[in-house]
């Protein structure tokens, strides 16, 4: 166990240390400094320079804090802030008044100031709400988001459900209008804003009243208090209360509504009626990756221009950055992987091909062809990810993920279990159970680390870690495969079984089996968790969540049935064919893992591969058209052939 802990620490700590170096303060300050320069350039008529500077502020700085915002707040909050860069860019191109551009910048700067203290702590706050009695209520109210910002954060960083955010914003506006009207002496307008607008049109007719009563503990009493305060405000107006006192009472009412709206769960929005989400919220709900695809194509085109200008090193670096800055950081990678893992793999291969061709010094025309292939696959991915998925689609995706990701691990686990049973080592089944349990738990831990730490730094660290796990698994699989193959002789196993071998597994062999099962499951586990996370983000209500859970359970049942069928079949076949088939499967998987593991290193920017033009990609064999992956695979195959020949000669002599 000590060795296991040392291995885990050695594997994770370097990534954690490297990932902890994000300076969010300086990134935000750099964005603000860029805004000053952009405004100056715009005033001087330098439209192209201002537009480029806006893009640089986004890609060079905001991308470095976006993941931290997504982790500590919500994906919608990060996307809402990100979209403002697009608004600034569009306003510059449209030559809008400088005041309009400055207003967008000021709004974004204010949001960045609000999120900075929370992302600096690095904690994800869940279910924590501020107490208006202990906070500056008037300040909280005055800084509430406008209606177009449906994902603004209540104190504590918890996102408000978008429909109720819209309703709350409108209620707040009505209460402020009532206070302003009363201060001007228009009592009828003030009462109309409170009674007709806030109470009936917004609080009751949208069913916010019902949501509070149904979803919040003590909701009936809270609802009664809210409506009582509205009625008291009307009475106070009739009694000519002072404007300051009325304003204070309405601010307390606003704070009470805000506190409880913030507590409503995300699936409560399905109850809302007569609520129209603003365009930006609809885009968030649908998770539109069109801007991401457009950015990828534009940045790849820029990289090709840089390549054509003979700055190959910069072009390669820029092209690699596009993968992390756009495809991965936006969440599109996980979304595509959850729906069509083959398409995800092809897109990753397209990115790698572009960089490899740059390294090879091919013509711009050949490079453009590779970029077109990437664009075509991105368009296909955009079509698959457009809009929110239906509950049935979520079921299919959830079912497919667990079946697809779990099958490879299942084969190895079943093979180890069958081996233990066939050799009379039933008492050593704890090897499988403990490694399986540890792998599942650490898969969740690893997914959490990827989200919380790696996402806040460079995405390539995750790819490097995945590649390292694969290559470690290759060594163990190769060892176990030869071990099984060397014991496949029928005579040897007859003596083995006759001598009551339940105690015969050595400590070294037991450890090898433990690590084989662990790495087989762990390799798939963390990525599986991230794929399901992408599906959960895509689900918008309880029906969607239920179908994801159902798809997972049904897929798990199919895997378990497959496992038992495989195990029963393996136990019944003769010992020699069993070990020959099992070792063949293990050797096949080890060769596949070599190719895939090295490609993870390519995606992690450890090295740039050398492409063999015209060589096919065979994903199910882990074959990729690069010398760096094919040569190690060829060496492994040669080692396998030589090893088999040596064992055959040895067994012939023993016979």
C-alpha cells in the first residue's frame, strides 16, 4: 500500500504543482489594461487593431481564468462573460458609439472583479447562501444583474436557475420603480408596480410563489411573509409613509425574495410559466458551440498564414494552442466525446495532423487540405452538439458511454477473475475487488482534480497524465501477457492444479494482477466521469437527469451480464486455449495502448510527431500515421514474436 501511495503521489503532484501557478489578478488586470488600449485605438480609427486587441485579450488572458470561473461558478456564467468579448468585437466592427463599447467593457470588468475573490480561493462553493441580515442588503440589491444576465451569482457563488433569475430581475425592477414613483408623489403608479406588476404578474403568474412553497423548507411560511410584506407596502403608501421608509421596506422585501430564489434547485425551472429567457440565456441553455468552431477555424487559418511566412515554430505552437484554448477549454471536447467518441478521436487526429505537417515542411496547399478536414469534422461535431439533447437522446448517450468505456476494462477484469477461478485461487479474489474499488474511487478523484486544477491551468497536463497512465498499463499488460503465455502448457498446468495451487500465487504475481485491474479501470474511469459530467450539463430538467441515470444503470446491467457470460465461458474452456486467448487479448490491448498513449503525449505537446503521408489511421488498432507511435508498436510486436519463439523452444526442451 505504501508503494501504491507513493506511485499516486508521484503521478499527481507534479501536475498539481504546475497547475497551481495561475495568477488571476494579473490576468484580469491585463484584460482591463487591454480595454484602455482598445478604446484609444478605436478613438483613433484603428478598427483592425482594436478588433485584434480584443481577440488577444480573450485568447491571451480571459481563457486563462475562464475554466476557474466555470468550476467555481457555472459554465453558463463563464460563457456569459466570454460572450461579452464577442459583443465588444461586433460593436467595434459595426463602428458603434465609443460609449456603448465602453459600457460593455465596464460591465465585464465589474463581473471580473466580483468573481476574482472566489476564484482566487480555488474552492467550489455548493449550497452556501448569504444571510441578508448579516450582509449589506442595499449593496447586494443595487448590484443585482440586469435581465440579460440570467446566470448571475448570489452570494456564495451558487447559480440561480435561469427562469427564476429573469423573474427576480423583473420583480426587483418593479420594486425600484415603485419606490421611484412614490418619491415623485405618484402613489397610484407605485401601488400598481407593487400589486399588479410584482405580486400578481410576476410573483404569482410565473408560479414563483408555488416554487418557493414546494421546493424550499418552510416555504409556505416564507411565501406568506413575502406576500404580507407586499400588502404592507400598499398599506404604507395609503398611509403616506415617508419615501425613505418605503424604500427601506422594499429593499428588505427584495433581499428576502433574492435569498429564497437563490435556494431554488435547477430543476425547479420546469415549473415556471410565462417566462421568456433572453437570447443569451437561450444560447447558454443550448450550449451553442458555433462560436467555438468559428474561433478554431479562424485561428488555424492564422496559424497557416504564420506558417506561410516561414515562422514554423510559432505556427506549430499556435495550432497546438487552438486545441486546448478552444476545443478542450470550451467543453466541446467532452460534449463530443459523450455523443460520438469516434468523431472526437478524429478531430484530435486532425489537430495532430496539422501540426505534424507543419513540422514536415509540406506545402501550404497540403496544409490547407488538412485544415479543411479538421473543419469538416468540426462542422459534423457542431451538428451533433447543437441544442439541448432530448431525454431519450441523453439515455442513449449515457447507455453508450458506460458500455463503450467499460468494455475494455471488463475484458481484463473478467480474464483475471477467470484465471483465479480456473487455478483454484478463489480466496485471492480480494485482489480484484480491492483494485476495482480503488480504481473507481480514484477515477472520481482524478476527474475532480482535472476539473478543479488542470482546467484552471493548461489542458495539456491532463493529456500527459492520461498518456502516462496508458504507457504504465502497457508495461504491466505485456508482463502479464507473457506470464500467462508461459504457463499455457497443458502438462505444466495439470501438475499445477494437482498440487493444490490455491496458495501458489506469489506476492509479485498478485501485485501484477492488482495493478493490471487497477490501471485497466482507472484508465477509463476518469474520462468516463467527465463524459457523464458533460451530459449532466446538457440536461435541463429532472427528466433529463433521470434518463441519464437510467442509461447508466441499463448500460451497467449489460456490462455485468457480459462479464458473467465471459467468465462462465472462460471457466468452461480448456486451460491451454483459455490462456492463449487471454494472453492474445492482453497483447492486443497493450499494442493499442502504446499508440493511444503516445498520441496523448502529442496532444499534451510533449513532442511533435513526424507524419507518414498516405499511411492510414486504424483507431481500433491504435495505429496512427506517425513514426513516433508506429516504431514502438513495431518493437513491441517484434519483442512478442521473439518472446514466443524463446518460450516455445524452452517448453520443447522441458517436454
